[in-house]
C-alpha cells in the first residue's frame, strides 16, 4: 500500500525535496520524538525519519509491512525498495502469494 507522506521540520536542511525511500506510518512517533529531542520508548516498531529529512538520498534499508482486511480477505504484504510480496488469505481457501518488481 502506498500513501503520500509530507513532513516538514523546523531547520530542515532539505526543505521541498522529495524522497522515494520506503517508510511506514509507525515511523512517525519515533520521528516526532527525535525532532523534539525526546527519547522514544524502547521496543517501538518504527524508527526516526530524521536521517531522510536531513538527506533524502541517505542509505535506508527499511522494510515495510502492511495488513489490510477487505471483503472477507486478509491481505498481508512485505515491501522493500525492490520487491513486494503480497499474500491474500480467505478462511477455507488456500492462500495466494504474488511477487512484484517495483
């Protein structure tokens, strides 16, 4: 699943530049904590996007996980910069897995 994420921070070095790296919504809390100078609680699933705010081309190896429910189907996906694995499951029906190039 892809959704646009727009972020701006005070003193941002690269204001107005886009970034194509894979991130998740769970990255928002650690990012806000980092920008406010707070230490996020241990064990959070996300990580701060501050390195990407400072340099949109920075090295980033994050994998994104998604789970959705639609019409009796459970959909699960794993996305990297290059690949996406998608599995749809319906009770009593064998699962279907599809792999996509970016």
